[in-house]
C-alpha cells in the first residue's frame, strides 16, 4: 500500500510540475499556433488534475470547454489574425500594451494567494449543509443541486455573461468564418459520423447530470463541438434560420431562467426557490433549454461574425 | 490474484509499452509523417490493449460497452485527424523525410 501512495504522490508532483511548465511555455511562446497547442495540452492535464482532486464535474467542464472549445475559439481567432492586412496587424500588435495584462494578472495572483493564505486551515465547508438539503433539491447530484438550485442565480449570471460575449463579438460586425471550398471526404465523413453521436452524448450528459457528474454546461459544450465540426466541414445554418429562430434559441436559456426566477419570486416569495415537489422537473426543463442555448452560443462564438453578415458580403460582391 | 487479473495486468503493461514506444517515436522521429506513424500505433494498439485489460476488470457489460465505444471514437478521430494533419503538411510543401 505504501508503494501505491508513493507512486500517486510522484504522479501528482509530475502533473503539477508539467502544468506549471506548460503554462509558462504557453505564455512565453512567440509562435501563437504553438502557444494554442500548448494551451490545449495544459487544459487536458488540468482536467486530469481535477480528476485527481476528485472533482469529476469540473474535470468534464475543463476538458470540454477549457481544452476543447477554447482551443477551437483561439484557433479561429488566430486564423483571423493571420488574414489581417499588415497595417491592421501592426495596430493589433501595438494595442495590447504587453505590460498591462501582466500587471493585472500579478495583482489577481497576489490577491488570490492572500485569500488562500488567510483561509482557516481546518474549515468544515458547506458539504454537510448541501448533503442535508439534497433531498429537497430535486436532484441526487450535489454539484447539480448547488449549480441549479441552491446557487441558481450564479448559473443564471454565467449564462448571461456567455450571451453578452456573443453580443460583443457580433457588435464588432466582422464576417463569419469563411466557408472552405471543399472539406474533403475524410473530414466530411468524420463530421457526418460524429455529429449525431455527439448530440446523443450531449443528451446523455444532460440526463445523467441529475444523479452523477454531468449537466447543462458540459452537455452544451459537447453540442457546440458537434456544431463546430459541422461548421469546419462546410455546413452553414440555413439562411431562413439566421434571423429570429437563431436569436430565440440564444435567448431561450437565460430567458427561461429569468422567467423561472420571476415566477418563483411571485409564487414562493424568493428568487429561484423551487417548490421541492416540482424541483426535479423544473431543473431538467431548465437544463434542457440551457444546454441548447449554451451549445448554440458557443458555436456562434466560434463562427465569429453574425451569420447574416456572410450573405450581406456575398450580396455586396455580386452587386459590385 | 486470479488468472483474469494476471491477464488484465499483462494487457495493461503491454498497452503502456506501446504508449511509451509511441512517445519515444514522437520525440525522436525526423518529420511530421513518421511522428504521426508512431503516434497512431500508440493510440490504436496501445489503447486497444488497455481497453481490453480494463474490460476484463469491468463490473458490468455496460462499462465494457462504454470502454469499447471510447476505443472506437479514438480510432475514428485518430485516423481522421492524422490524415488531415498529413495532407495539410503535404499541401504546405513539407517533403517526407528521406535517408
């Protein structure tokens, strides 16, 4: 048994050291493409670290969003950066003022270290509190109970942040990701095989979130992964769906959340205080709609500009 | 330990050896094409051995199914992605390594 513990500590030390090294390389690498690859590797090892800390929910989210989708978003951003004309690129290089983010990061790191150091060494935490009230939450997975019942407004605000990010990207007015001429048979087949399976996995993660690691954000990012794969293979949202239907889908998640918050405020007297008997159904409904909205929002972020800009561009070119 | 445990352990160690060989190949091979060759061996065979070893220890058939699904997905993704990387490299004019 002692050898096993020793092996595990050795693995943990190696993992921690690899994380620090990858983080430093990702920040320090002059080649942006390499930096993104290092960042994705960092995300995957980070997910492994969360598994070692026995936090499988966070590990799932980190692997799906932190490593997978953020990597895809960064790659899409890099492709745009490389497509820029030289003087555009110059202004983009001058803009960030390298030292400002570093100073901000150092400030945050100092603050965080201070907070961690001032924590009481032996804290009971809220685990016991959550366990006692789990019965009235409507779900069996404590993480889902906290995210969607006890601290539901945190999740509500997270969804609003995601929507705001997309609005920010759209308000820049750029064109969406260019359509590749031909994806080639391999990518095409891969997308056709994986997209239905990914949708199935998203539904599974959504359902399993009630009693085991999983939930709306993980399911939503898997859904977004399916959309990203289809977008890379040249698929585009039908023009008829890019106006109202797309907007409605994006707003549906935060919308139903706000509706529930207002409804519970009026009926129960407290924000997002579900009646225990209906809590399970309400949470599942909320998560199902949220999954769809999160998936579509993340995919739209990957696409960049609003899908309608693509058609406008084409029309303008045809007119010229 | 039962004979099944020994078999599972042997399969897991064999799988780990394939991963080790794949990693050495990734670090030591001369160009992108040969490195892809080394990596796919680790993913396809190494993971296959690991999945078989773990399936022998699995508690239910549902777990065995999930393990096989993971292997199948990695096979599919590994084969497709290494094709895409290799064809991308060829299009950019990276010549395959010659002695």
